[in-house]
């Protein structure tokens, strides 16, 4: 066993348990004390962040592959253990999750107020006997807890349980809490009809989200059971422990037939590709992000979807290295289609949130491309991309959410000249947008560059085609900015207030982080790279030798 | 000697003094659970005959609860005494097996029945009739629906307290059914629990015609299936010359020791064996509700009084699957290669048909009926494993499923409008906004049906699918997850309806139940969550109970 079981304080469990406790506590706040519930949720998310930082600090990049491991018996009959452990990739993503949740909570401060809040939303007339505010923040914390434990789990079954269970709170977040702005697209007086239409759309988006992911998850369930049956056959006792299976495969105790391995791989990959989302399984994402509120949209794309790409790295590659190699060409082509198709559709969108959603699909294409390029730069870049995409999309989407809540419309055509009225808002929006198009100096550039370099060294043609994604990204971001922020000031926009203190508190740190990681990504790469090397050694792929060098030598010899 | 006497002696002979007829040896201690329940049922009938009307309800309720609890205690006692494992044996002259699966299933049936009694006894949901509290059952079963006699009975405040002894008889039959160790006992047990169920189905207080129709359908189709079963028993007897499980198994295996000339003549006749066992299986699959013998399920589930539906859906399934397991694993393991392909087909069709047809349902009770069909398919996948894992996983699934079902139907009794229970799905719109707790509880049950992790439904589904995969039925698992995905759609649709739709102005209200129904629902939720989060103890229990005695 290459792990040292931590006998001391169960830090990883605590990191997941604190938000779960926070969810319960927040849900239990009485209906009248809404503000208390918000502060409570924020406090719990900050406590989680503190714990995540402790994990980050205590993690030794050069040490064991899985650190701070915990292992307890859970369901012995199924060979299931409660096994946690983090590698560099997981540490980075846990930190990202814990970092984003407080901002998401702050950004969504008024999104779930039962009556029309301070913003332009006109939701009067709803009389719920339930407590939507408490529910909203409790659900966010619940999602955080499940995401964190998914990143930590080194037992396939444990991972699967939370991977699936996560869908339920997400589903309620998407379906239950729509955009306050939506009804105002229609005249404020006739908000009733618009409200109903929006509710129908939202419910459709929530169901679509759930069915796609549930179908993926159930296919994965079949593969999980298959994995158990295979290990039970070969090892005598069925197991779900990632490390045990990897070791058994390395030592030859566990010998999968080629066909079996491929089927199992496909079962796992299908679920992760839905979650990530990869073309052609992506269609739930624009609906879900379009209909949910901006903070929830950030939660979906910046946090929850990362579990999919993360799981490809941790489970698909390590459990089924041979099948991963076998499937690589097809997956590379699919991710390429994702990149170009997502970017093209983003160019054509009229709805700001759907535009960001399609941009995300394009970016997830890059991440998957990096993972399956099977080079150190590629996978390191992909991991970095997961973090950077989380931060940059959060910045862009949250500012877009503030914008939408002011005007009450998601349509790009309804805006114009905002930068003259609300310069700070426009400026932050621009920085978020530039990060999305990977401007050098901002964090996503480093990761996108690494992915492209990593891909190019093995698959030059694919690398070249993927570069078109960047060009298109420049197009959709700049056109979006131009149409909304520049030009003559529209009447509806004329009295738009600039960013408030709360909103600035949300945006400023994210932008600072984007700049910092863009200039100096080393702290992150130091943590991530050893883990990536380890994954690659399991897959048994080495970086291609540069064949440029020998040519030069021969030239020189002449 | 007279000529008459001479002639007489040609065909008679002086009788010898007959031997004392040996009294059958009955192990009363090991049969105690069944005997206690039947005893309580008989006492219940006496109470019904001799107690004044107003005292009956409380006396019957107390008697049923005490009887079932005592029987459960007896099961625990037997299991603790080792009868589930090393002391497992055949009791009552070979008629009844006392072994792990039997005791586990009897325990499950008794617990489920105990909870079902709570829902039977609920008297706060229906509005008072003429100042008296009433339950879900007809005031006077014999009165013509809508007639003068019925009105008089309602006015007099009659209640059908007979349901308690009838329930106890059904439970008694169900206790014997999975433990039956010869085909005749199996048949008798089937009739003993079926007949009370037919009666119970006809006893709804509201929509009595629908209820009576469902009872007639159930009775007619049930009678057919009983006939099939009985004919199968006869054919198997013709084949093996015996009705005991072990005797037939020996003949099937070819390990029988003394082959009489008669047996030698029939045991080569595979047609008898195949047709006979197919017919017995048909009888059992009917009770299980597997496609294509499922036709009765939706109508009966819809028409029967909801507490009865819950009890029937939970307990009948446990008993019938128990009997099916014993038949396939004890009597017919030698024919595994003959019955497995057929049961494969049945399992696949059952899973898919149940899930697909459920999508189009608009009535909660009918939807749960089709869902129960789909679940029967999932359980069949575990049965098909033909390994010890298969047995224990099926036992676990049955225990988990029965509590979810009972709880779900108990919630259905709460949602009411002027016409009684509001079972049409459109009336459930916005329930989550009106009474979040009720909707949340029902959502928990629906998620368990859908097999979402951290609920008992997931643990159970995982157990049976894993057993099926281990038993070489990987394709069944794939079909199973596809059916689960389809099924998830309609469970989720109800959750959508409850939480994301605007409530209707004239929508149903949620009645506040007495502690009885609350206990039933709370137990359902508790078991659902406990078996989802920490199933290990119960899996162990089911694992230890996985060996049949022969």
C-alpha cells in the first residue's frame, strides 16, 4: 500500500462534513430569520475554505500520491470502504470549490428572497409556506459537501454514491430558483404570464439536467457492478478501492480481458462525458445554465462539472489504462468537435447566459483534449484549466448576473452603452471576458497554452484545429462586449447603477486571482505536476521525444 | 358354512384390529410464529362475535398488534436459537421448513404487517360521518353501494372491524407460503392468504363499485392462477410420485435411491416435469406480478382501499418471492438450464414493460402499481443469479422495498379532497408548496424507488444487480439500469409536479393523521434512510439467512 493512513484528525472528512453540517443548520433557521440564514451559510462556507486551505498547506507535492488518507469499513458485503485521499489534482480542485462557494453565496444574496427584493425582479404574489431562502443556501452547501467528498474519494463506490446523490440538490437549485429577471422581459404589469412561462422553461431545464446525468450515472452503475464482479472473480474478494485495483493491475493479479476493460471504460466515461459535458452529450448545459440564476450557473459549470473531468483523470485513466489508449482517438475527435462547435454556437447566441454556457462547452473540450493527449503538459494544463476556467467563468458569469439583474433581460440586444453608465461593471465584465478568451497575462492563457503544446507534441493536426477555438473565443467575447457595453446608451440602461459594495467584494478577489495566476502559476503547477506524472506512469505513456533536436544536430554535423 | 357366507368370503375378509394411527409429530415451538398469528385471528373472530360494537375497534387493534408482535418475538427467538443457521430443519412432518430464508422473510412480513395494522386502524383522515370517526373501510360490506342499507349503516356508525382478523389470516398464510416445503402446503398457504386479500380489496369506504370490481378481477384471475398452480402440482406429483420439495429435487437430480416401478415409468417423462414446473411457476409469477401475469396489478392496486394496497404490495411480494426462491433453489436447481432462459425473458420483459407503461400513468396508485411490476423485474434479476448471493440480495431487496412501498401508500392516504383520496396526479401539483413535509417525505420514497444513492432502494438495487452480474447475467444488469433510467423519469416527474408546479386553487388538502399513520410513515422513512446509509448490518443478516434447508 502506497498510502499512510492518517490516524490523527480526519481533515478530509471534516472538509466535507462542515458544509454538510452547514446545510442542515441553514435549513433549520426559522422562516422569518432569512438574513441570519444567509450569514450562517456564508460562515460555514468560509470555515470550509479555511479547512481547504489547511489541506492545501499540509499537502506535500513531492510526497505520497494520496495523502491525508482515511480508511474505514463501510459496507463489507460489497467490498466498499470509506476511503479518502487527495493527490495534487484533488487538492487544487477542492481549494477551487471551497474558494468559489463563498462568492457564489454572496453573489446570490438576494436571489432567493421570497418577495420582490431590492432588484428589479417582480415576483410578488408568491406565497410559499416553505422557506426558499434557507433552502437555497442549504442546497448550495449540500452540493459543496458532495463535490468535496467526490474529489476526495478513492473508493469507486463511495465516489459513485456522491456523484449521483449530487444530482438531487442540483436539480432543486435549477428547478426551484429561477432568474428573478426573467419576467421583466415582458411588461412589469403582466409578470404573471411571463412567470409561468419561465417556470415551465426552468422545470424543463431541471428535468433535462437530471435525466441526462441520471442516465449517465446509471450506465456507470452497470460498469461499477461489472468492475466489482471482475475483481471478485480475480482477487477472490470484490473491492472498489482505487489503489488496490491499480496495484493489482500493475502486478498482474487482476487481468481484465480487452473487451471487458473497454466496456467498463465506456460505462465510466459515458457518465463523466455527460457531466463534463462533451459533445454530443452537452445539450443539457445551455438549458440548465440559461434558466438557473447566475450563482447556480457558476456552481454548475465551475464546480459540479469539474467532477466529470476530474473523474476522467482519476478513474478512467487509472483504472483502465489500456482502454483509455484505445479510446483516445475517438475522444480527441469528440473534444475537438466540442471546442469548435461550442465556440461557433457561442458566437451565434443572443442570450448572455447561454453564450457563456456554450463557451464553457468549448473550454471543456480543451480540458478533455488535454487529459487524453497523454502528455505531462497536456494533463498538467488540463488540471490547471479546470481551476482557471472555474475562476474565469465565475468572474464573467457573476458579473453577467449582476448586469442581468439590473436590466431584467438576458438578451444581448437589450443592452448597449453600459460602459458609460456603469464603468466598473463594464470593466470587470471585460476582464472576465478577456480571461475567457485566454488573453496572455490572465490565468487561463497559461493552461490553454499548455494544453495546446501538450497536444501538439503528439497530435500536431489536432493541436492546429484546436487553435481555431481560441480565434472563435476572441470573436464571441469581444462581440458580446461590444454589443452590450459600447455604442450609444440605450434608454432602459440609462439609470443602471454601478456595482455595489457586495458585488465588488465578489468580483475583485476573483479578478486579482486571475491576474496572479496568470503571471505566476508556479504554486499551482508545483502541486499539480507530481500527481499528473503519477497518473501518466499508471497509463504508461511517456512524452514523445522531440524529434526536432536530432534533426538540428544532423544539420550541424553537415 | 352357509352358501351365503361362502360367497361373502370371496370378497371380504375379517378385519384385523387396526394399528393405532400414528399422531403426526408437530414441532409447535418452531411453528410458533404462524400459530400465534392464526390463534390471534381466531380470537379476533370470537371478539367480533361476542363484544359489543363500540368495544371492538380497540380490542381488535390491541389483539392484532400484540399477536403480530408476539409472532415477531417468536421469530427472533427462533433465529437467536440458531434455527436460521445450523439448526435449520424441516418441521411438521416435512410440510414446513424452518431455516434462514423462511425466518428472515417471516420476520419481514410480520414487521410490515405490524406497520400495515397502523394504517388499517387510521380513523382521522376521513371526515366524521354523523359525528363518529371512520376508517377507510366500508361501513357494512354486505350493503349495496349507494343503497338504503348502506346509508343506514353509515348513520348507525358501523365500522368493519372484521378487517383485523381477516388481515391476520392473510398474514398467517403469508408466513407459511415462503416456508412451505411441499407443494400441497404451498397451495394451501396460497389460498389461505389470497382469499382474505380478495375480501379486503372489496371493502373500500369510498368508490365502492371500483373497489368491488377490483376484488372480482383479483379473485377471478387469482382463481385462474391457483388452478394453474394446482394443475402443475398434480403433474409434478405424477412425475416424481411425491409432493415434498426434497423428494422432487432428488428425482430431478437423478439421485433418488429406491426407484419403484411406478416411478421408473414416470421419471423419464420430461414433459410432465417441464409442464408441471412451468405451471407452478405461472402461479407464483402471478402473485409476484411479473409480466405477462401482471394484468391484475394496476386495477387491483387502484381499486382496493389504500391501506390494503400498501399491505398487499409489500407483504404479498415478500411472501411470493420467498416461495419462488425456495421452489427454484430447492426443488428445481437441477433444471437450472431449463428455467433460467425462460426467467431471463420474464425478468427483462417485466423490467421494461413495468417501467415503460408507468410513464403514461396519470393516477398515483396505478403508477405505483406499474412501478411495483418494474421492481418485481429487478428482484427477478437477483433470483436468476442462482447463487447464495442471489438469495441474500433478494432477501435484502424485499425487506427494503416493502417498507418503501408501505410508506409511499401511507402518504397517498393523506392527500385528500372532497371525494376522498385525491389520487389523480394532476391534483398533486404544487403539493410541495402547500405542505412541504408531506411532499418531502413522498419525495424520499420516490427517490428510493428510483434507486438514488443513500436510500435503501439503491442498496437493494446494487445488491441484486451485483448478484446478477456475479451469477453471469451481465446483460440483465444492463437492461436493469436502462429500465431504472426510464423508471427514474416518472418518479422524478412526480417530484417536479409537487415542487415546481403552481398549486391549484381547488387542489387537495393534506389531512393531519393520527399518530398511527405518522408512525407508519416515520418508520418507512427511517428504514429507507438507514438501509441506504448503513446497510451493512442488514446485509449481514440477509447473508446469514441465505441458505435453504432441504
